[in-house]
């Protein structure tokens, strides 16, 4: 990192001691967010970081920006209000799988549906960490925890499926310790106009250690994940010899060179496609049947709530016969107070 970038990176760090467990994936995520903000070169006074409750939600304390540590599950509601009230702010919402998808589920899906211009970073460690190890909405079926001593009997939410089902137009996925990929997808989220959801597969070393290991471990990662890039064929594997094709209406994993399969037969990723059908299939892929999709899975355009709200207010104000003090002053009209 150049000296200039290093200085810019330091500007977004607060003077507070980071109070996460040693080895927690949150450290890497914080680092990625600060790097993205430094690369964006946005004045820290124009950034607001909003969080709910949970280990992840401590993050605003460690940012040298505006911040608001709200109550459990309400980060999406507060972030929405902040953005609509001050559209010029760059609003980042920091949340966990419990905070966003359980008590905050209602606010989460409606923020997505409305397409408010906020960047949501969803830390997914498949556990409640701050409250000491209860199963969460993303915990695997059969998972044993303090609140499921005989194993959960529920199927988990898939954040990508939930996002796209709520009419989301941006969804990406990354791994906490992959700083290069994280900064790339978070940068794309920041540029996207509308609600952007970035799911980070994060490790809780205390209550759910190695929960993502089967796909994130260095020896497995290349064969069990696929990093999607817009406009490029869907290739993965240590030997770069595996890929995805569409077989009827289903995705299928193939090996290049077998059965006459060539690179030209592989699907080419179109993140900008308005139709979410393929995006949903990609977001839902799970190991061992498929590689887990990483990178920007969906990045499509749609009307943005806060922009539309501002336009509507301006239009109504323009047509109204009732003039405010500000209207009179800015219009240059002569007026008299009696």
C-alpha cells in the first residue's frame, strides 16, 4: 500500500481499542471496509455507519465517521431514515445474521424492497455470538447449540435467496479473510445505486469455529467456490478446468475436456441482467453439490427510493400554492410581514 493510501486508510480508524476476540473474522471485515472508504476518497464527514446489536454491531465505534449504534434489529429502519433525511450521506449498515434476519427481518426485507441507497454488510457466522451461542436463522439444520441441544429442526435462511426474493437488485458474497475479494465487492456495492447486500462468510472462533471451513480452507477453496465476474465464463477449480452450464432449467457442474465440453459451452456471468432467475440459482448453490458462489452475483438497476422521494417532494413543492420561508427567499420574490 502506498504512503498516500496508507494515510487515507488511517483517517477512517477511530481512537477506540477494537474489542473483538483475537482471531475473530470481524477484524478482517473492518479492515476491508476502511480500505474501501479510503479508495473511494469520500470525506469521512459524509459517511454514516449504522448498526444494530451483536458482535458485528460494535463496528461504528471503530470508524472515524458518523455512526449510530441502534437497538436490536432496527439498523435497517434507522439507516433508511438517515439516507432519506440526508441523501448526500454515504450510509453503511453493519449487521449480523441474527440482528438482520431474526428480529430485524421485517425491516431488512422492506429496505431491500424499497431499494433505498444503503450498503448493508451482513456478517454471517451462523450463530448468536454476543449472547453466547444460540442458533441463528442461518444455522444449519441439525446444528447443536445451547438453544438446540438435540439439533435444530429448522431449515435456515439463505441470505441471497431472501434478498432476491425481496426484489433486491444487488447481492454479493465474500469471505472474511479474503481482503482482496471483500474490498472488490464492497467497492461495487458502494457504487451501486440502491440497496446493496454483501454477505460475508465470517468465523466466530468462540461459539462456531470453522463453520465455513469446508469451503474457505485454503486446500479446499478453489474446488469448492467460484468467484463470479461479470462478462466472464463461470470457471473454477485448482486446475481451472471446471465450470457451470445450464442443463434445461438447472445448473450443472462440468469438467472442461470431458464429453466434448469446451470453455465456449460454459455460462457467461451477466450480473446486470434484470431477470433474477440465474442470479437466484447461483446464490442458492451449496457444497457439496455445487461450488459456493462468491463475488458480485447480482448488480441490476431499478428506481431508487430516496431519489424518488426527493423528486416527489420537489415536484409537490413546486406545484403548491403554499410557499415556505425558504421558497420565498430563494425565489427572489418581494414579500412583506404584517
